[in-house]
């Protein structure tokens, strides 16, 4: 197939940026560039400390600022002087995440009521029944992959239920999620771009079909309400906004939670005293989730563009400049967390982490993620107190979403608990 002019421009831009990052990271050892390379994917935490030593707001070779300061991240994320830099005519594929007010406010108002901490506990019985099913199916006499057998199917089942997607195929959605998730940190190649386009097209097909079903037969689920809002006289959601909104809710609904479960189990098994404490006191599950979110968050960074000439904690930032807020670095800020590199499930202020971001884009799904992760981790700790790693873990592609693609674990046979 011949390559068109647009593709050539795309490839030049893509490889130009990659070359700049590689040169700055490998040759100049610039920490902000190293975050985007293999070193950042494997272990970003020492790199955050290098950035912290350089100052509050550190210029990056890619023309931005980076910060690992909890106070600076908080200020940037909450300030109305910063936005995502929504541009007219862009396809806004990430819906809310790509939008500034007033479009952001309009769409957020439509979906937020479904995810409040008042509504979400009603999902506990559904979460428990998915967990019971998954636990029953786990092999007892051989290693299994914690990600594909346990951590991924749970949030996929829950979010597809909540949205109202019938007969969801967990494996297919996991694949779409991984493609979307890896693309958030930047497209890696032309093949990667093609995969992403195929995923977007497939999800659009799935959602368009459900929209049509809901038009013919209205139903009181989230997709049903989105369709009704589009048909109402105020048109609270425009037709072209519907697929991106549902895609975001779907992907954000499981791509992150799967990694919260995986990362927290890894942290627990790597700290046997903390794992023992948790298996002895499973009621600590909510605290384990907060410390898991703080210690190794699934979303490592986000960023905002200055909409006007402004300041961050007294440092000037010019209009149009971008500040990369390293959430994983902010969570290890010694100004907020004592001995921040220590994984401590009894930490009293773990909940001050920025893993769900802050300000108007604060994660809509935080109560759901907390419920699912807390119940999943409690189940693992009570059913498999002797759980242990069993082989080579494979990290996901990309450094923005942090987690494992494969995490083999096993339960020593002699010490398994009886599960009916
Ligand atoms: C551990 C799990 C999760 C983590 C770590 C997480 C993290 C985040 C972060 C960091 C943001 C904001 C990004 C930014 O400021 O640029 C965000 C936004 C969002 N999250 Fe989550 N998320 C999780 C689970 C969920 C779940 C279960 C849902 C369910 C639908 C969800 C839906 C969303 C949506 C819709 C937004 C966009 C909000 C807006 O722009 O107004 N997330 N999430």
C-alpha cells in the first residue's frame, strides 16, 4: 500500500519526537526525558527524585515544565488558569479528558451522578458475585496469571454492566483497553496508530448498535440516559460526543483498576510484613487501597496547559506552556508523606495521594475503583494468604499507565485454604 503525504508527515513527527527524547534521555541523561524511555517504564521513582533535586518546576528538553512537587501538582490541577487546551475542530476522542469548560461541565454533569460515593456501594453485591466466580475458576495446583485471571475480568464485568453493554467479551475488551492505554502515553509507530484506529472503529460500532437499541427501547442504564439526553430538547450531549464519552467511561473504567489491583498485590508480596499484617487483618483493605494508590499509581502523570500568563507557587509559566504533573512523583513528596519510599498499609495520610488527579478532571470513577479494589484485595488476602510470585512478570508497554501485563502467582499446594 502506498504511503500518503499525511502519513509521511505523521511518521516524521513521530520519529522526530522519539529521536529528541532518546537523545535527551540516553545522551544528555535528562530525567524528564528518561521518564518516557525504558528506564521510566521499569522504575520511574528514582527518576522522580532526580527531578525533585533539580527544583520545583523543571524545564524539560521537549519545551515543557515538569513537577514532582505535591503542592505544585495540586495547584496546577486545581487552577482555573490551566486547562487541557481544548481546540476547535479536534476530534476530542478522550471526551471529558480533552475538554475544558463549558463543554467539560456539561458532559461531566450528565455522567457524574452515576458514580457518586452514595450510589456506588449498591454495586457491592455485583462485585462480590463476580469475585466469587473468578475465585472458583482459579487453578489450585498450578501458577496462574493474576492479571488475566483475576484483576482484569472484574472491572471489565462491572463497567460493562454499569454502562449496559450486553454479553461483553472480556478478552476483546481487555485488548481494546490495552491498545487505548498504551496510546495515552503517545503513539509508538505507524502500526500502533493503525491498531488504535481499528480499536476505535470497533468500539464505535459496538456503541452505535447499543444507542440504536436504546432509541427503540429506552432503558434506565447509563447508555440509556446518554441517549435520552441527546434526544432531549436541551441536547445535553451532541451526537458526535456520544461514542467518545462512552469509550472513555469504558476504558477508564477498567484499564486503571486492573493495574491498581496488580500493583498493590505486587507491593504487598514484595513487603512480606505488610502482606502478613493484611492477611491477619483483612479489614485493613480500604487502607491498603489508599497506600497502593499512593505507592505505585496506575496513572503516573498528566498535565495542563497555561491558558494565560500565570504562576505556579510563584514561578512564572507563560500562556501556552505545558506543565507535566508527575502524580507518581507527587505521591512520594517528603513534604507530605513521611519516609515516602516505604510501603506502609497503616500510613495515616495515604489518602492525600494525587492518583485520581485533582480539580475539575478529578477521576469520576474514584468511588467505583476504590470499591472494586478493596473487595478484590480483601478476597485475595482471605482466600490465598500463602500467595506468592511464580515466575517472570511482564510490564505493560508505555510509561504513562503503569502496571503488569502478566503477573504469574501461585499458592503452595499443601497450604491452600478449602474453597467450595
Ligand atoms: C484505580 C483506578 C483509577 C485511577 C488511578 C484513575 C485515574 C484517573 C485520573 C488520574 C484522571 C484524571 C486525569 C487528568 O487529570 O488529566 C481520571 C479521570 C477520569 N476517570 Fe479515572 N481512574 C481510575 C478508575 C476509573 C474508573 C473505575 C472510572 C469509571 C468510569 C474512571 C473514569 C474516569 C473519567 C470519566 C475521567 C475523566 C474525568 C474528567 O475529565 O472530568 N476512572 N482518572
